[in-house]
C-alpha cells in the first residue's frame, strides 16, 4: 500500500487563530476579536485583553520563522486563510487595504521560496464585525456582493501564487454556530430557522459564484468546498435510529450535495416544506449554483452516534454534539477518537461525489508539557503521534479502497488558539509555542517529538507509518 506520488502533505491554520496583530496595518475588527471565550462564552462589545486571538501566536510577525519550520518538515502544502477584515476592514467599502494585501503577498512568496503550495481558505470563521453588526452577516443577501468584491480582489492579486482555494471553512457549521461561522449577529436562540437557512442559501450562492469567478480569472486554479465531516452511526440497529441517523446526515450532506451536484436535493426541499421554511431564490441563483467545485475538502476529528430515543444525552463534539459511541475513547475535550471513521468518511464522500478529496483538518487537541531533553526544550507528544499515525493508516486504507485523496493537512501544525474554547492550552501542533492562557510566555517556538515523526512520514511518502 502506498500514498499517491504527488500526495500533498502539509499542515493547516486559520488567520484568526494564529496571526494576532488584530488592529495592525489597517485591519478592521472581525467577529473573532469580540469572542474572548470562543463559542462557550458571550461576545463583548469591544476587544478585551483576555481574548487570546488578539495576539494569537504572533504569526503576523513571525511567519518567516514558522514557514521555515514547515519547510524543514517537508511540507508540500500549507493551508491558511485570508482575514477578510485585513483586506476590507469594514467589509462593505470599495477600496481594499493595501497593507493587508501586501501581508499575504509576502506570506505566499515565503511559502514558494521553499516550494510550499499555499491552500487558501477565503473565509475561515472570520467576518468583518461591521458586516455582522450592520447587516446581520449572511442573513442579508447583500453579503453575496461584499464577498464577491472580496474574492475578485484576492483572485486578481494572488491568482498567480495560489492554486488551491476553499470558499468557506466548514460551511455546514453555520447551522450550529451562526455567529462564528456566518457572522450572524442575532443571538442563536433568537434566530429563526427561516433566517438561518436563508443565510445558508446566500453562502451557497456566494460559494458557487466564487467558484465561477475563480475559474474565469484563474483557469489553472482548483476550487473546493470545505465541510465539517462527522460520520454519524445509528446508536442501535433499530430502524427508528437508522432513519433518524439518515435524516441528521442529510442535514450535513446538503452542503456537499449542492456544491458537487449544483442543485438543492429533494430531502432538503421536504425539510423546508415540512418546517414552513421558504428559501428566497433570486433569478439566476439556480444557474449560479451549477458552478460546481473541483474537489471536496473536509475536516475530520471524530464520529458520533444518533438515536431516535430522546432519553439519550448529547455529548461534546466539534461544534455539533452527538450521542457518545460506547466503543470509543475520547480526547481530554470529550471528542471521541475514531480513526476508522476517517476511512469510512473518505469512502462515503468518494462513493457519493466521485470528486478528489482533500483532508484539510485532522488532529488531536491536547495539553502539552514542555520538557528539557538532552539540553533541548521539547514536548514528548507520543499521544499525538499515536492519534495521527492511526488516522493516516486509515487514509492509506482508503487509498487502497480506490478513493482519490489529494492530500492531508493536519490541523494546527503549529500551536494556535482553539476555535471552540479560545484557549491556548488545547494544542495541536508539531511546533510548541510558548504562550499561555494568562498571556504569559516568550512566544518562542520549540519542535515537539511529533515534528520529527511527521518529517519522516513526509520524507518517506507515508512508508514510515
Ligand atoms: C474546526 C475549525 C478549526 C479548528 C478545529 C479544531 O472546527 O475549522 O478552526 O480550530 O476545528 O477545533 P478547536 O480549535 O475547537 O479544538
């Protein structure tokens, strides 16, 4: 068994979780600047010092050092996002911020210096705050126009430097975290299903429009969607559980289905009918949706179970809950670890879509301890190596099953601020960053044991697994 020859090995981050410099060089405020405690806490009116994302890991100033370390590991690809609020500080102005544009020019140049291909998420859990407050984010159709201006700007600027693009990070997560994912300012519990799904429609149209424009402006580009994948198993073989599982899987498949097939699936139309949701389509929307993606990318951390029995309590999950699986262990944050689920989901998407697949997030969030070994500071993160190895072996199985897998970028290849909890103590990286949740730390970088392990995996194209 082996990985494809041109397999894109690498790592992934998102601007708002690592860059810091939240108010430098003309950047506007974004939704992340007012969520000091991630999705677990309330948002604030202004940025507050307890918000770890304001400094992040200072990637904005230290990216050269970091990209060099990625290159040392042998990365072929580096996934990051562009902070929309660096390019259009308010989101609805006509002229972009040149200093923001320059930063990503420099970052992508730095990647190319080492032969690393950037993989860019256009919108990763970051919306200019002004758009959230003034327009209620994606609930408002005007967002399509603002997003269009933004993508035209970045495609024109980086079209020669960036080949791989993702339109929205975990686009399906807006159903669970409307503010974080969709810049929707209305409180979650006050948001109607009507408005929520109308926002989804606007994002889907915007995503297809970006794909169309991208193909026109950059004929060699590959543009993909990005889905939060969470294989969902029936808790029991009871047909009620099986059907309930199918229905909950449909809620997620809706996003991939529209991106790949180019139209709304029947099961969703039924859901809308039965829940009195009427999606407003403007003339031309159906045509735009036909601009389908080149590949399907997704995050994978865990699987969940579903049951029709309301007596079961939901467990903790990656944004969406789920009934715990009695056969699986969980991480310190309650995310159930299921390497085989990755083979399952790869086969599932391949069977469903017959499009190349890209695993753009996977990894273990854990508490790491910096120790001295042979005079060098490091982290002995065998638990992380174990997690990643087991998952990568399942990727290999899927390749053997005949699935077309383009690449793998593990999440948080360098420690960064967690999206759900906004903590730094939940670490994913191969590189340890000395920064703590009380704001202390030198911000120095240290290679963990997994750094050398991953370097070896890449160098041998997976043979060393
Ligand atoms: C995904 C997000 C990422 C990332 C990851 C890990 O949902 O796309 O931004 O952070 O999950 O989650 P967390 O940071 O909450 O551990």
